[in-house]
C-alpha cells in the first residue's frame, strides 16, 4: 500500500536496545534486516545493569535478543564493523569487516543505532579513580549489585571485602563540564540511575547510609518524581553540592569528601565507598563512521536532527535512534527506534529474506492420548550435571515420549523434534522460560499443534539445597498440567485496515499522517473546533525552531490528505472490539456515527492547571506560560519592550496534589528568556526555580541564558515567592528568599510568567471508553509488559503526546511516529488470531444470573438475548479467570486452567497412584 517506492532490506547498525527494537519492528513489518553489532553479543549497555528503572530486571532484554537471533528475517552479524557506506535510498552499499574478511552488503535504508559508552573518569585526577580502590564508577557498582554477577549481589568494598556502611554518589562526573571532560551537556540518565542504585542498596541492607551529592536533581521523566520522593522516604540523603576532591583517610581505606553545604561552609564527611555517576557519550567509532559518510555532527558529538524530523539525518535514507542522537534513556531510545521504522516505511517497501511461515492446519491433538516432549535449555553458570539429572527424572514420568536439549536454533530444533516423535504436548524447562514464550508458541504452530499446548518449568526457581526433589516435582507437575490442557479454540478474524486517532494536536496529526502515507485510511477525532492543540500557543522549540510554521504545514497536509477523515467538534462515546477489529461510536453535533477500525491511537493532549496563587486572574500582567507564548505570537512588542520579567517555575506541580514534574517548563522558560534577551538585552529577567531541569543538550541553552545575564534564584516550598501589585499600571513586585544571600530579595517586574503543571485533558473519560489504565498521576499507563512505552494496557491501543505524560514538541513527534509504527504492525496483517487462554460460556448451563457481568474487571461478558445466555468475546477476554471462579453454575470454563487440573494436582504432587 502507499505510494510507489523502491523495495529493499534495511541495515541496523548497533545491537543495543534501540537497534534490537528497530530490527524486530522492521522484521514484523516484512523487511529483511541486517543487524550489525561490533561486540560478540547483543544488548549494548543493558546487560551491565542490575535493574532497569524502577524495578524491572534486565533479563527483560533477553526475549528481544533471542527473538532477533531466531528470526529468519534478521541477519545478526556479531563482531562486525561497518567500514564505509555509499549509495542512496533503495541502493546503499555497505562495506563491513568481520573476523574473517571484508564484504559488501546491499540494503535499501540504514538506521544508525550504535549507542553509547560511559565516560572514563581517569581524566578526573581529583577523584583518584584507579588509585583509590573504593572509588567505583556507577557501571562497576551496578555490576556488583547483580545477583548473577561476580559478587553474587553481595556488596563488599573492593579494598578489604568488608560490607560498606556509608556510600556516596557523586553526580555529573563527565557531564555539565567543559573544563575536564569537554561535555557541556547533561547526560540525562544519571540522576535516575543514582537514585535507583541507592534504593537497591537500601533493599539489600536498610542500615547502609546512602548520600547523593548533586547540582540539580533532574527527575524529569514519567514517574521519576514519584521515585525521587520514594527514595527520600527510604532514607536516601540528597546534598546539593558538587564535590571537588576525594581524599584518602590516613591509615585505612576510607574516603573523605570535602564539600560546601547549603550555608556555603566547608564540611568534611567520611565514607566507605564512593560511586562516580559517570555521564554517557555517543560511541566514538559510530561518530567516526558518521563523519566519514557525511552525516552532520554537532558540537556535542551527537548526530544533528531537526526537532520536526527527530530521527532523520541530513542524508536521505539514513536514520538515527538512541544514544547516537543524544543522551536518551531506554524508553526514549525505544520510541526513537520505532519512529525510525515509521520513517523507513515512508521511503522503502519491504523486501524479506524469508517468506512468511506457512502453518499446517492444527491437528485434533486433544482427542489423542497425551505424548509430551520435554525440551530444556540451560543458561550460562547453571550446574553442568543438571542435564543428567533432568534426563533421569524425565524417564520416570508417565506421558513423556522424548527429551531434547536445545541450543542455538531453538525454533527449528523443537519443531523438528515434535514432528519426529509425533508429540502433541510440550514442556519447556529453562532458567527463564518466559524469554522463549514466543518461540515456543511459534514452534507448536509450525509443527501443526495448538500453540497453547505447552507448560514451562523455571529451573532458576529451584533451591540448590533440595534440587533433586524440586526438579522431580516441578517436572511432574508440568507434565501433568500440560496433559490435562484442552486445546482452546482459535479463530482467524480479518483485520479492519483503518486507524482511529483521538486528538488533533501535534501528536495526533503526526500519527495520522504516518499511517495514511502507508495507504491506510485514518479517522481523526478532535474535540475542539480547530486542529493543532497546544501547538497553537507555542512559538518555538527549545532549539529555536518555528513551531507555528511547522504546525501550519502539517495541518494543511492533514486536511489535503484524502486518506484522512477529520472530525472536529467530535467525541468518542463508546468503543468495543479487539486488536484488528474495533467499533467506536463518535458523536458530532448531536449525531452519532459508527466507525470500524483495526487500531486506536489516543493523543488527547493535556492542559495547564489554573493557579490560585501569584495573583493569577487578578493582575493582567500575570500569565500562564501558554498565555505568555501566545502573547509573544500575537503582540510581541508588549512583552519584548518590558524592563523586567519574572518566571516562576513549578507552579502547582511537584506538590502533594500534583506530584509529577511537567518536564518541558524549564526548557520553555530558558528558551523564552534567551529570545527576550536577544530582542532586548537591557531587560532584567529573573527565573525562580526549585530544580533547573534543562536535561540533555538543553544544558547548552541554560548556559547561554546565564551568559546573557538571566538571573536564576532557587526557592523551596517553605519559602515560595510572593507576588504583589505595585500600582494601577499593573507593575508587580515579586519577593523571593535567596539562599545564597540568605535574605529576601524584592524584584520589580512588568510581567510574571507562571509555569503551571500539565495534567491530562480527558484521560479518565477515554480510559473508561477504551479500557486502558491510568497511572497515579492521571496519565495513560503503558503496557505492563516492559519496554513498550507507547503501548496501552489494552492491546491494539497506542499512546502519544501529553496524555501519556508532559513532553516538548520534538518528543511528541517521536512518540507519534513510534505509535504509528506499532499500529502498522497490526494494520499490515490480513488476519488476527483470537481465542486461546480465554473463558468460554456453556449456554446450556448458563442461568443468566449476571454474576460474570458484575465480576469481570474488563467489562467483557454481556447477556446475549438471542441465545439466552452470557457471552464472552474471545477477542476481548484477558484470561484472568475471575468469572470462571465466581460462576455459581460452573457454566464458564477455561481449557488451559480447568477444575480437573485443580482436583488432580494434589494427587500428582504427592504421587498418589503415580
């Protein structure tokens, strides 16, 4: 579908999380992918981590890495370096060097995802890294926390093996510094990983004292402020100070830190260990390659991108995502990877390495006597004799027809073994069986079996002290359960190849265009009369690009697009269905219209709260940030000619009622202040802030503002600024306590700008309609499955823009393109499968008591008056089993978890008649 364009494969350079995600999404869209990684394994930096914020174990990466290695449309090339790139879109020639030789690979498009590397702190002589054994980098400390690491997760000082009692973290080591490390930017992720490491330390031993020395605590992302507050409640101490020197304590291995406290007095404190929170920088080899092929690089050594084209380089057909384009966290890198796939799809048609798999018709295995294949896979570090024990135990279990140890190509090994042995059930044992879930189900389908006829056994959960008994019992229970599974019915439903986009702001507009250009119709629903959302009030991005010019062009493109049906002054009233087949009721001017669509994208935007303080609404020269921005668009001279202006940050946010950080307020303020200083250098501008969160490359803008004379004064909640009217002319007096001068300071201002909190616009209403969850702050919650930052908690529903959490224009565009890419994965399919682990109603037993209707947390069951019984749509059922447990007439069953299993489980466990 879509316009005529060349076809080809895609090369992804870099096997970190961004590269892995890009490769999987491309393969899912039908592209052949060359995934190039210069190291011996996939994963990038993540395998070095103990946990991903906030509590997720890093093994969540393993399923994606395994999927790449097993996918016939992904050619994984490890220990491979890209030497040169030539050609253009649809016809690139890439020279790569492997361990054995050099060769040329032809490809249609390229995604640069080469990732990051940590700063080397040996350049900081004052921190004595390398000479004082108890000074570690954050990466080293993270590895020491890993239960499967060399220290088994037991914290010990490197110098003497003693348990530490006091640990300090020093922030901004290799960031926000032009004197020693030539990295003026903020590395963006360091505050969060220091908090995470400190909290994990507290979980290991609550009595360990943890102290973080910082300049600005930049917890700007979704849920980050909540995590900061929780860390403080756990006893993590925060000290605002940049430490200059670490000194060894004589006659011992302790470390002394000298720092200036809040009162500017020098203080000394002794610690057992010091962790250097090292900054991140793009891969040196990747930057060298980018320069060689002509990709533009900025002064911070990142690939140059326009904010309105956040994953495009200056070379058509070459895109960028992840750490090569800036200091981004995991979620942002995944969004960029998906957005890159959307951009590739716009210029290149898919060409696969392998045709789509053909599945034989599933056999009626439920009618046959169960024959169980036991397949097992061992992770590195597992007991070498476990294989012998497992094979021995398997031989004594009735129903097991064969065993196989699988390595490498797990998919083919299991498929072939099932066919060879005529097995009709599978038990899969491994250290992390969830990693292989998709491969297991694919193998069963390829072998002609129902994909739900399997059970897993987690070998990692076995206690070494009673390994023999536990292994025997777990295998027996696994075989018994899989033998009792009734093959659940499956149905193939045609996909409705249309998208519904809710919200006509920048995120909604970009999503609609990205889907439409692939040839799929889009219905765009906007509550307001005009398109554009809050973009209509924004003058410029933080980089200084004209938002109004961009917005005008994109609105024009949407209105001219014949594939996009725009419905303004309209709202969604109802939604039913499942991924691939939804039906929504949209109301416009009192009339309702039914719309069928395969996917839903929610991008309703957000609103700034209206403050009840600082004379807002009582003085005409006190503005919300959005009102000031609009004033600068429509009547700029009234602001640009002022003698003095005051910006107050965190108005109504980061407080008990609205605890989250609104993310882009600091960047907006500093951008506006710089622009005003350029227009009127004599204007006095004051920024009153709690934390200056100009994260990433925004730090350069913060420095520019200080260089131009913008005055920054920090305040806290106990000493909020006070705004008073001075005269009838609208002049204002702002009084703020200056912590450096240790006294109140009075500021005379012609205008005051309030950077008020951003909250979800109509999130609760849409969450109820589309059956998705909200987080504690009222924003849409992502899928509980980790590393899916634009997937809602219900499948087939995707999220973008301010409704997911506050963000600036560039990030909203990235998220919109990522949501479009995820939606295209469903729209590109002809059919979707429904059924499986879902509940079914036996109409003959149903008494129409409505217990299931009242019980279901997802509101799926309803009374079908034609059949006179309850009905559960297999496409909507989430498989929780609550209706099965509550049904008084036992009219509802689940083939994968039956009463018979529960009744027979004790007999199996205790080997009665076994």
